[in-house]
């Protein structure tokens, strides 16, 4: 944002009142209204590969008598999480769902997608990203960029764009990340049972890695 002629990452809170039949419709209507608010014109300066994120924290049903006249203002705050995420390494990333699954993602965070089925099953739940610099980032929020239509929700393999919010977590040793992956491989869930290679062979390969980039490269060849 451009605040007092200074470009920096900022976040804001704002309250909006809308008429909507469902909470999902209210959420979509509010986000669209905030995006179109003319007071933000010229303030949001994000690059195309670092788009602004909009989230609805709370939805309440109120009487029309409680709706104030005119639009309420924006409350700004320094957004340290976005500032940090803008500095994180380019792909590839090792994505780890603790105790569930792992995979390597070769796309930028702004280009990620998911099927409605995978998203509803929690494909980003309790997930972290491990980058080539050795930093571990926690996925703290994920949502579709647009609310899927009914037709798209019944197409199980249709990938839709998602917005991901991450937060720095730690810089663990390579061996600690290998241990996280080992716990998944040694489990009896459907992920470990459907791998194309034996778990022992995969672990042997991963344990030979000495650098984050090597670990991510090896992990990308495993499933």
C-alpha cells in the first residue's frame, strides 16, 4: 500500500453490511464490495505475482435498524506476515501435511490450484512449505479465489485457483524434515500405500540429502 507516500505492506479491518440469503453469499458479496471500494484506488500496489488477500473473519446476522448510514472506515495495521511471505524463496517447495502426505510443488504460491473435492477434504489443513533456503512456512489460511459454481463443484478433477496465506515457522535441520516425511512413509494411510516405490527405498534416498534443495529434489522423484 501507498501510505503517506511510503510503499509498505499493510493490512486492514473493515465492517460491511450486506443483504444475503446465506453466509457463503454474504462472504462473496462483502469481498467483492471491498475490492471495488474506490477509496482503495491507487493505494494497493501489489505486483501481479503477489496479489492482495481478502478474508472474512466473522459474519453476524443483524437487524436493518442496526445498520449505520454510510460506509465505515478502514483500520490499517502493519502486515508482517505478508511482508515476510513476499521474501520467501521461489519454487520448488516440499509441502508436508503432518502425518498425512507430502508432495513437491513447482508453481509459485500465487499459481496454486486445488480441486473442490481435495480442498473440502483438507488438502491444505495442518500443512507447511519447506523451501530451498531451508525455511519452513506454515499455511495459516487457504481459500478459493472465487466461490466455485455448482457445476465446478461436481467436477472432481477440475482445478480452481486458490489463495494461500503463509507464516514463517522455523528453520529446521534437514534431518528434522526427513523425520517428518519418514513418519508419513511409515504410516499405514492411503498415501503411503499407493506410492510407486517402497518406503524404505524412498527414505534411503531422502536421508542422503545434505541440503534443502537436494531433499526437495529427491522428494519430487519419490511418489
